[in-house]
C-alpha cells in the first residue's frame, strides 16, 4: 500500500514545515489553506527553511528542486481528491476538525488514509462523521513536533478500528523520510510527549506559585541537570542509570508532595490576560528584546541541526557493514 500523493490541509506553523519535510525527502506534496494569502506566505516560509536546511547540509538537492515538489492548491476538492494520505493541520478546534474530516471522507477516494496533526484530540473524538466504517480503519493522528522539519518525533495514534497494515504503511513512510515515529498503543489525550512535558510544566509553575524559585532559576536547574542527560538516556534510561532502588525511595518520599492540580495556575491565566504571551508578544514568564529573540531562535535551530547530524552519524555507525 505505497503512499505517493500526500496532501496537507492548513499551511500555518505546522502544515508548511510538514510539507517541506516530505518535499525534502523526495515526496510530492499538495498544500491547501482556506486562506489564499496564507498559502503564499507558507511558500515563502518553506523556501526560507529549505535554504536553511541546505546551508546546514541537511539537504543536498537545490532549494528550488525541493520547493518545486510542493504544489499550492487553493481549491479544497482538487487538493484532497486522489490523495493517498491527507494530513490536516488546521487550528485545534474540535468542531472544525470534525467538519473537515466529514468533508474529506466525502471527497477522498476509498484508498485515502486520513490523519490529524492534533496536539491533544484522540482519533475517535474527531471521526464522528464518517459515512463508512472502512474510513475508521484508515484514520489516525500523526502528531509532528514544531519545527516539523527539524524535530524527529511523530506520534502515531491509530483509531481503535484502524487496520494494522495502514499503520505500518504510515510508519514506513515516516521512517523512509527520516522521522522517528512511535505508535501510541491506546487513545489518550495529549498522547505521550505532551503528557510528559506538561507534567513538568505543572510542577514548575507550582514551584513559582509557592515562591520556591523564579522561572529563570527553574530553567537554570532544568538546563543544567536532567535536561543534559535526557537526549542520551531518556526517562527510563535515566532511572536505570541512577539505580531503581534509589528511584523507589525518591518516589515514596516525593510523590505525595508533588503538584496534582487539575486546573491551570492563576499566574498563567493572569499573564495571558495581560497580553504577556511569550516570545510572540516579547514578554511571558521572561522579558525578551528583539536581539534576544533572534539569538534564541538561532541557538535553537543550531542545536536541533546539530542533534540531527549526530543522529545521522549514529545511525550510520550502527548500520550493519556490507
Ligand atoms: N504550533 C505548534 O507548536 C504545534 C505542534 C504540534 C501540533 N500542533 C497542532 O497542529 C495543528 C495546527 O497548528 P498550527 O500551529 O499550524 O496552527 P496555525 O494557526 O499556524 O495554522 C492553521 C492554518 O489552518 C488554516 N485553516 C483554518 N481553517 C481551515 C480550513 N477549514 N481548511 C483549510 N485551512 C484552514 C488557517 O488559515 C491557518 O493557516 C493544531 O491542531 C495544533 O494543535 C501545533
């Protein structure tokens, strides 16, 4: 069941870079957005990021060759019809996604696999309007991480009725395109990555609320302790490194004391109410000058590129010799 025609619906932060990633790995992609001006903007972003991939040696083809694989499709029906795989990356609004999948179910051929890039919604909550049960067998979440052309992980969350060969063909496509996909075995909100990341966010915000430390000091702790090891040892590997007898005692002593709030902290709501939205407004938990924002973006890109090169080197070293 080879996937050759890929369509992206939604060309914002995620859609544009997912399209770029597939194009950079030789796949033809159709990119659709309900906002025509956004489509033009997405193409500029794609070209800029393709140039960056080239500059850092992550693609060897000409930037024009990669960009030419992306076809802008202002018409929804021509974008979707004939696709083998449609990935939606429209805003995280349940009714919008439900409606879109209902339309895709009607327009797409029976061979099409439908996928959502949702950050939190499980497939069965979005698949409410499918006419045939066969479509549920071809429906899943493909959760890419931002920036999608530089972050390796894609979480695959199959619909409970999804067929294993469909999941296998999506996994094969992603591996062929240099991603590190992981199948989430049961539907669960937020999947794996965001559940882990937000457990950390909740505890960090609670420490600030209790006056234990400033956001800056908490970031210093994270960046200079477990954050250093995680790229090498992950979560369970870190525990194995430390010794599970030690971890058991720490869990016993610490779990009763950790934050278990079920609602976001007041401080976060206050920041949002006052327009302190983070980098995009120049101020969030921290304040940022234009120069600091540029430096932060540059350092993040440099680090992600470095990690991709290291992963490629490690894979080559681990590959069986001919
Ligand atoms: N931004 C992130 O860090 C991130 C990471 C992982 C997953 N996601 C998920 O990806 C999805 C998209 O997020 P984003 O950040 O790219 O959003 P975005 O707002 O940047 O882009 C969404 C795009 O969808 C278009 N759109 C809206 N309704 C449409 C419709 N009916 N048909 C076609 N296009 C339509 C908009 O014009 C816009 O260009 C969300 O589900 C989000 O939760 C986001």
